C-alpha cells in the first residue's frame, strides 16, 4: 500500500514597489536553493491557511490569497523512505515590507525580486513554471 503524499502549500507572493513595479518574494531554503515560500499542512488546515501561515513564518510577510495557481508533485526522501510530495501553489498579494528570513526554519535569505531576476534566480524548473503562470495571471510579460 502506498503512503499518502506529503502535502504542502505555498504561493507566488507579489507586491508593488514605490514606482509601481512588480516584485516577487523568494526564499533561500535550507538546501541553498532559491524557491517560493511554502510549507507543510497542519492537521485539519486548509491549503490556503497553510500557505498564508508558512509564508508569514518563513518571511514575516503577511499576504492574502487571490486564487489557486498550480499543483506540483515530486519525490522526497524523508525518514529513510521515498514519498511523494504534493505542493499546492497560490497567487497571493502582500503590502510591501522588508522580509525577515526565519533562520530557525533554515531560511537563510528572503528577498523581493523583479520578475526577470526571480525567474533567473529560482533553482527548480517546476517552481519557475509556477512563477511564469503567476506572471501570466497578473498580465506581466517577462
């Protein structure tokens, strides 16, 4: 019998700079990878609630979910076994604030980046694809 996938949720969080330019929130995770903020679902927690909570925990940024974007699945090795991880990503808006990386969660950096810089910086191709979907939903060309 296969185990249920590990479930997580996150978001492409965007804000506008003083000049009106679009900025996206990225984190550098415990593996040294640049990615979108995300994390596990607590029991009885919705994906939306988990995404908002995890983003706040990892970056100190409060955001509002605007809608679903994508679901990404990939294998993870945890506790000596391979399991599928299923991450639901949302589009989320935030007021501009300086992010504070949660060092105790293994987040070494958290930064706002322009879309082109974000796409060039993101480590994982699946996360780049999700980010492109968010930019298309926002009507941005990169």
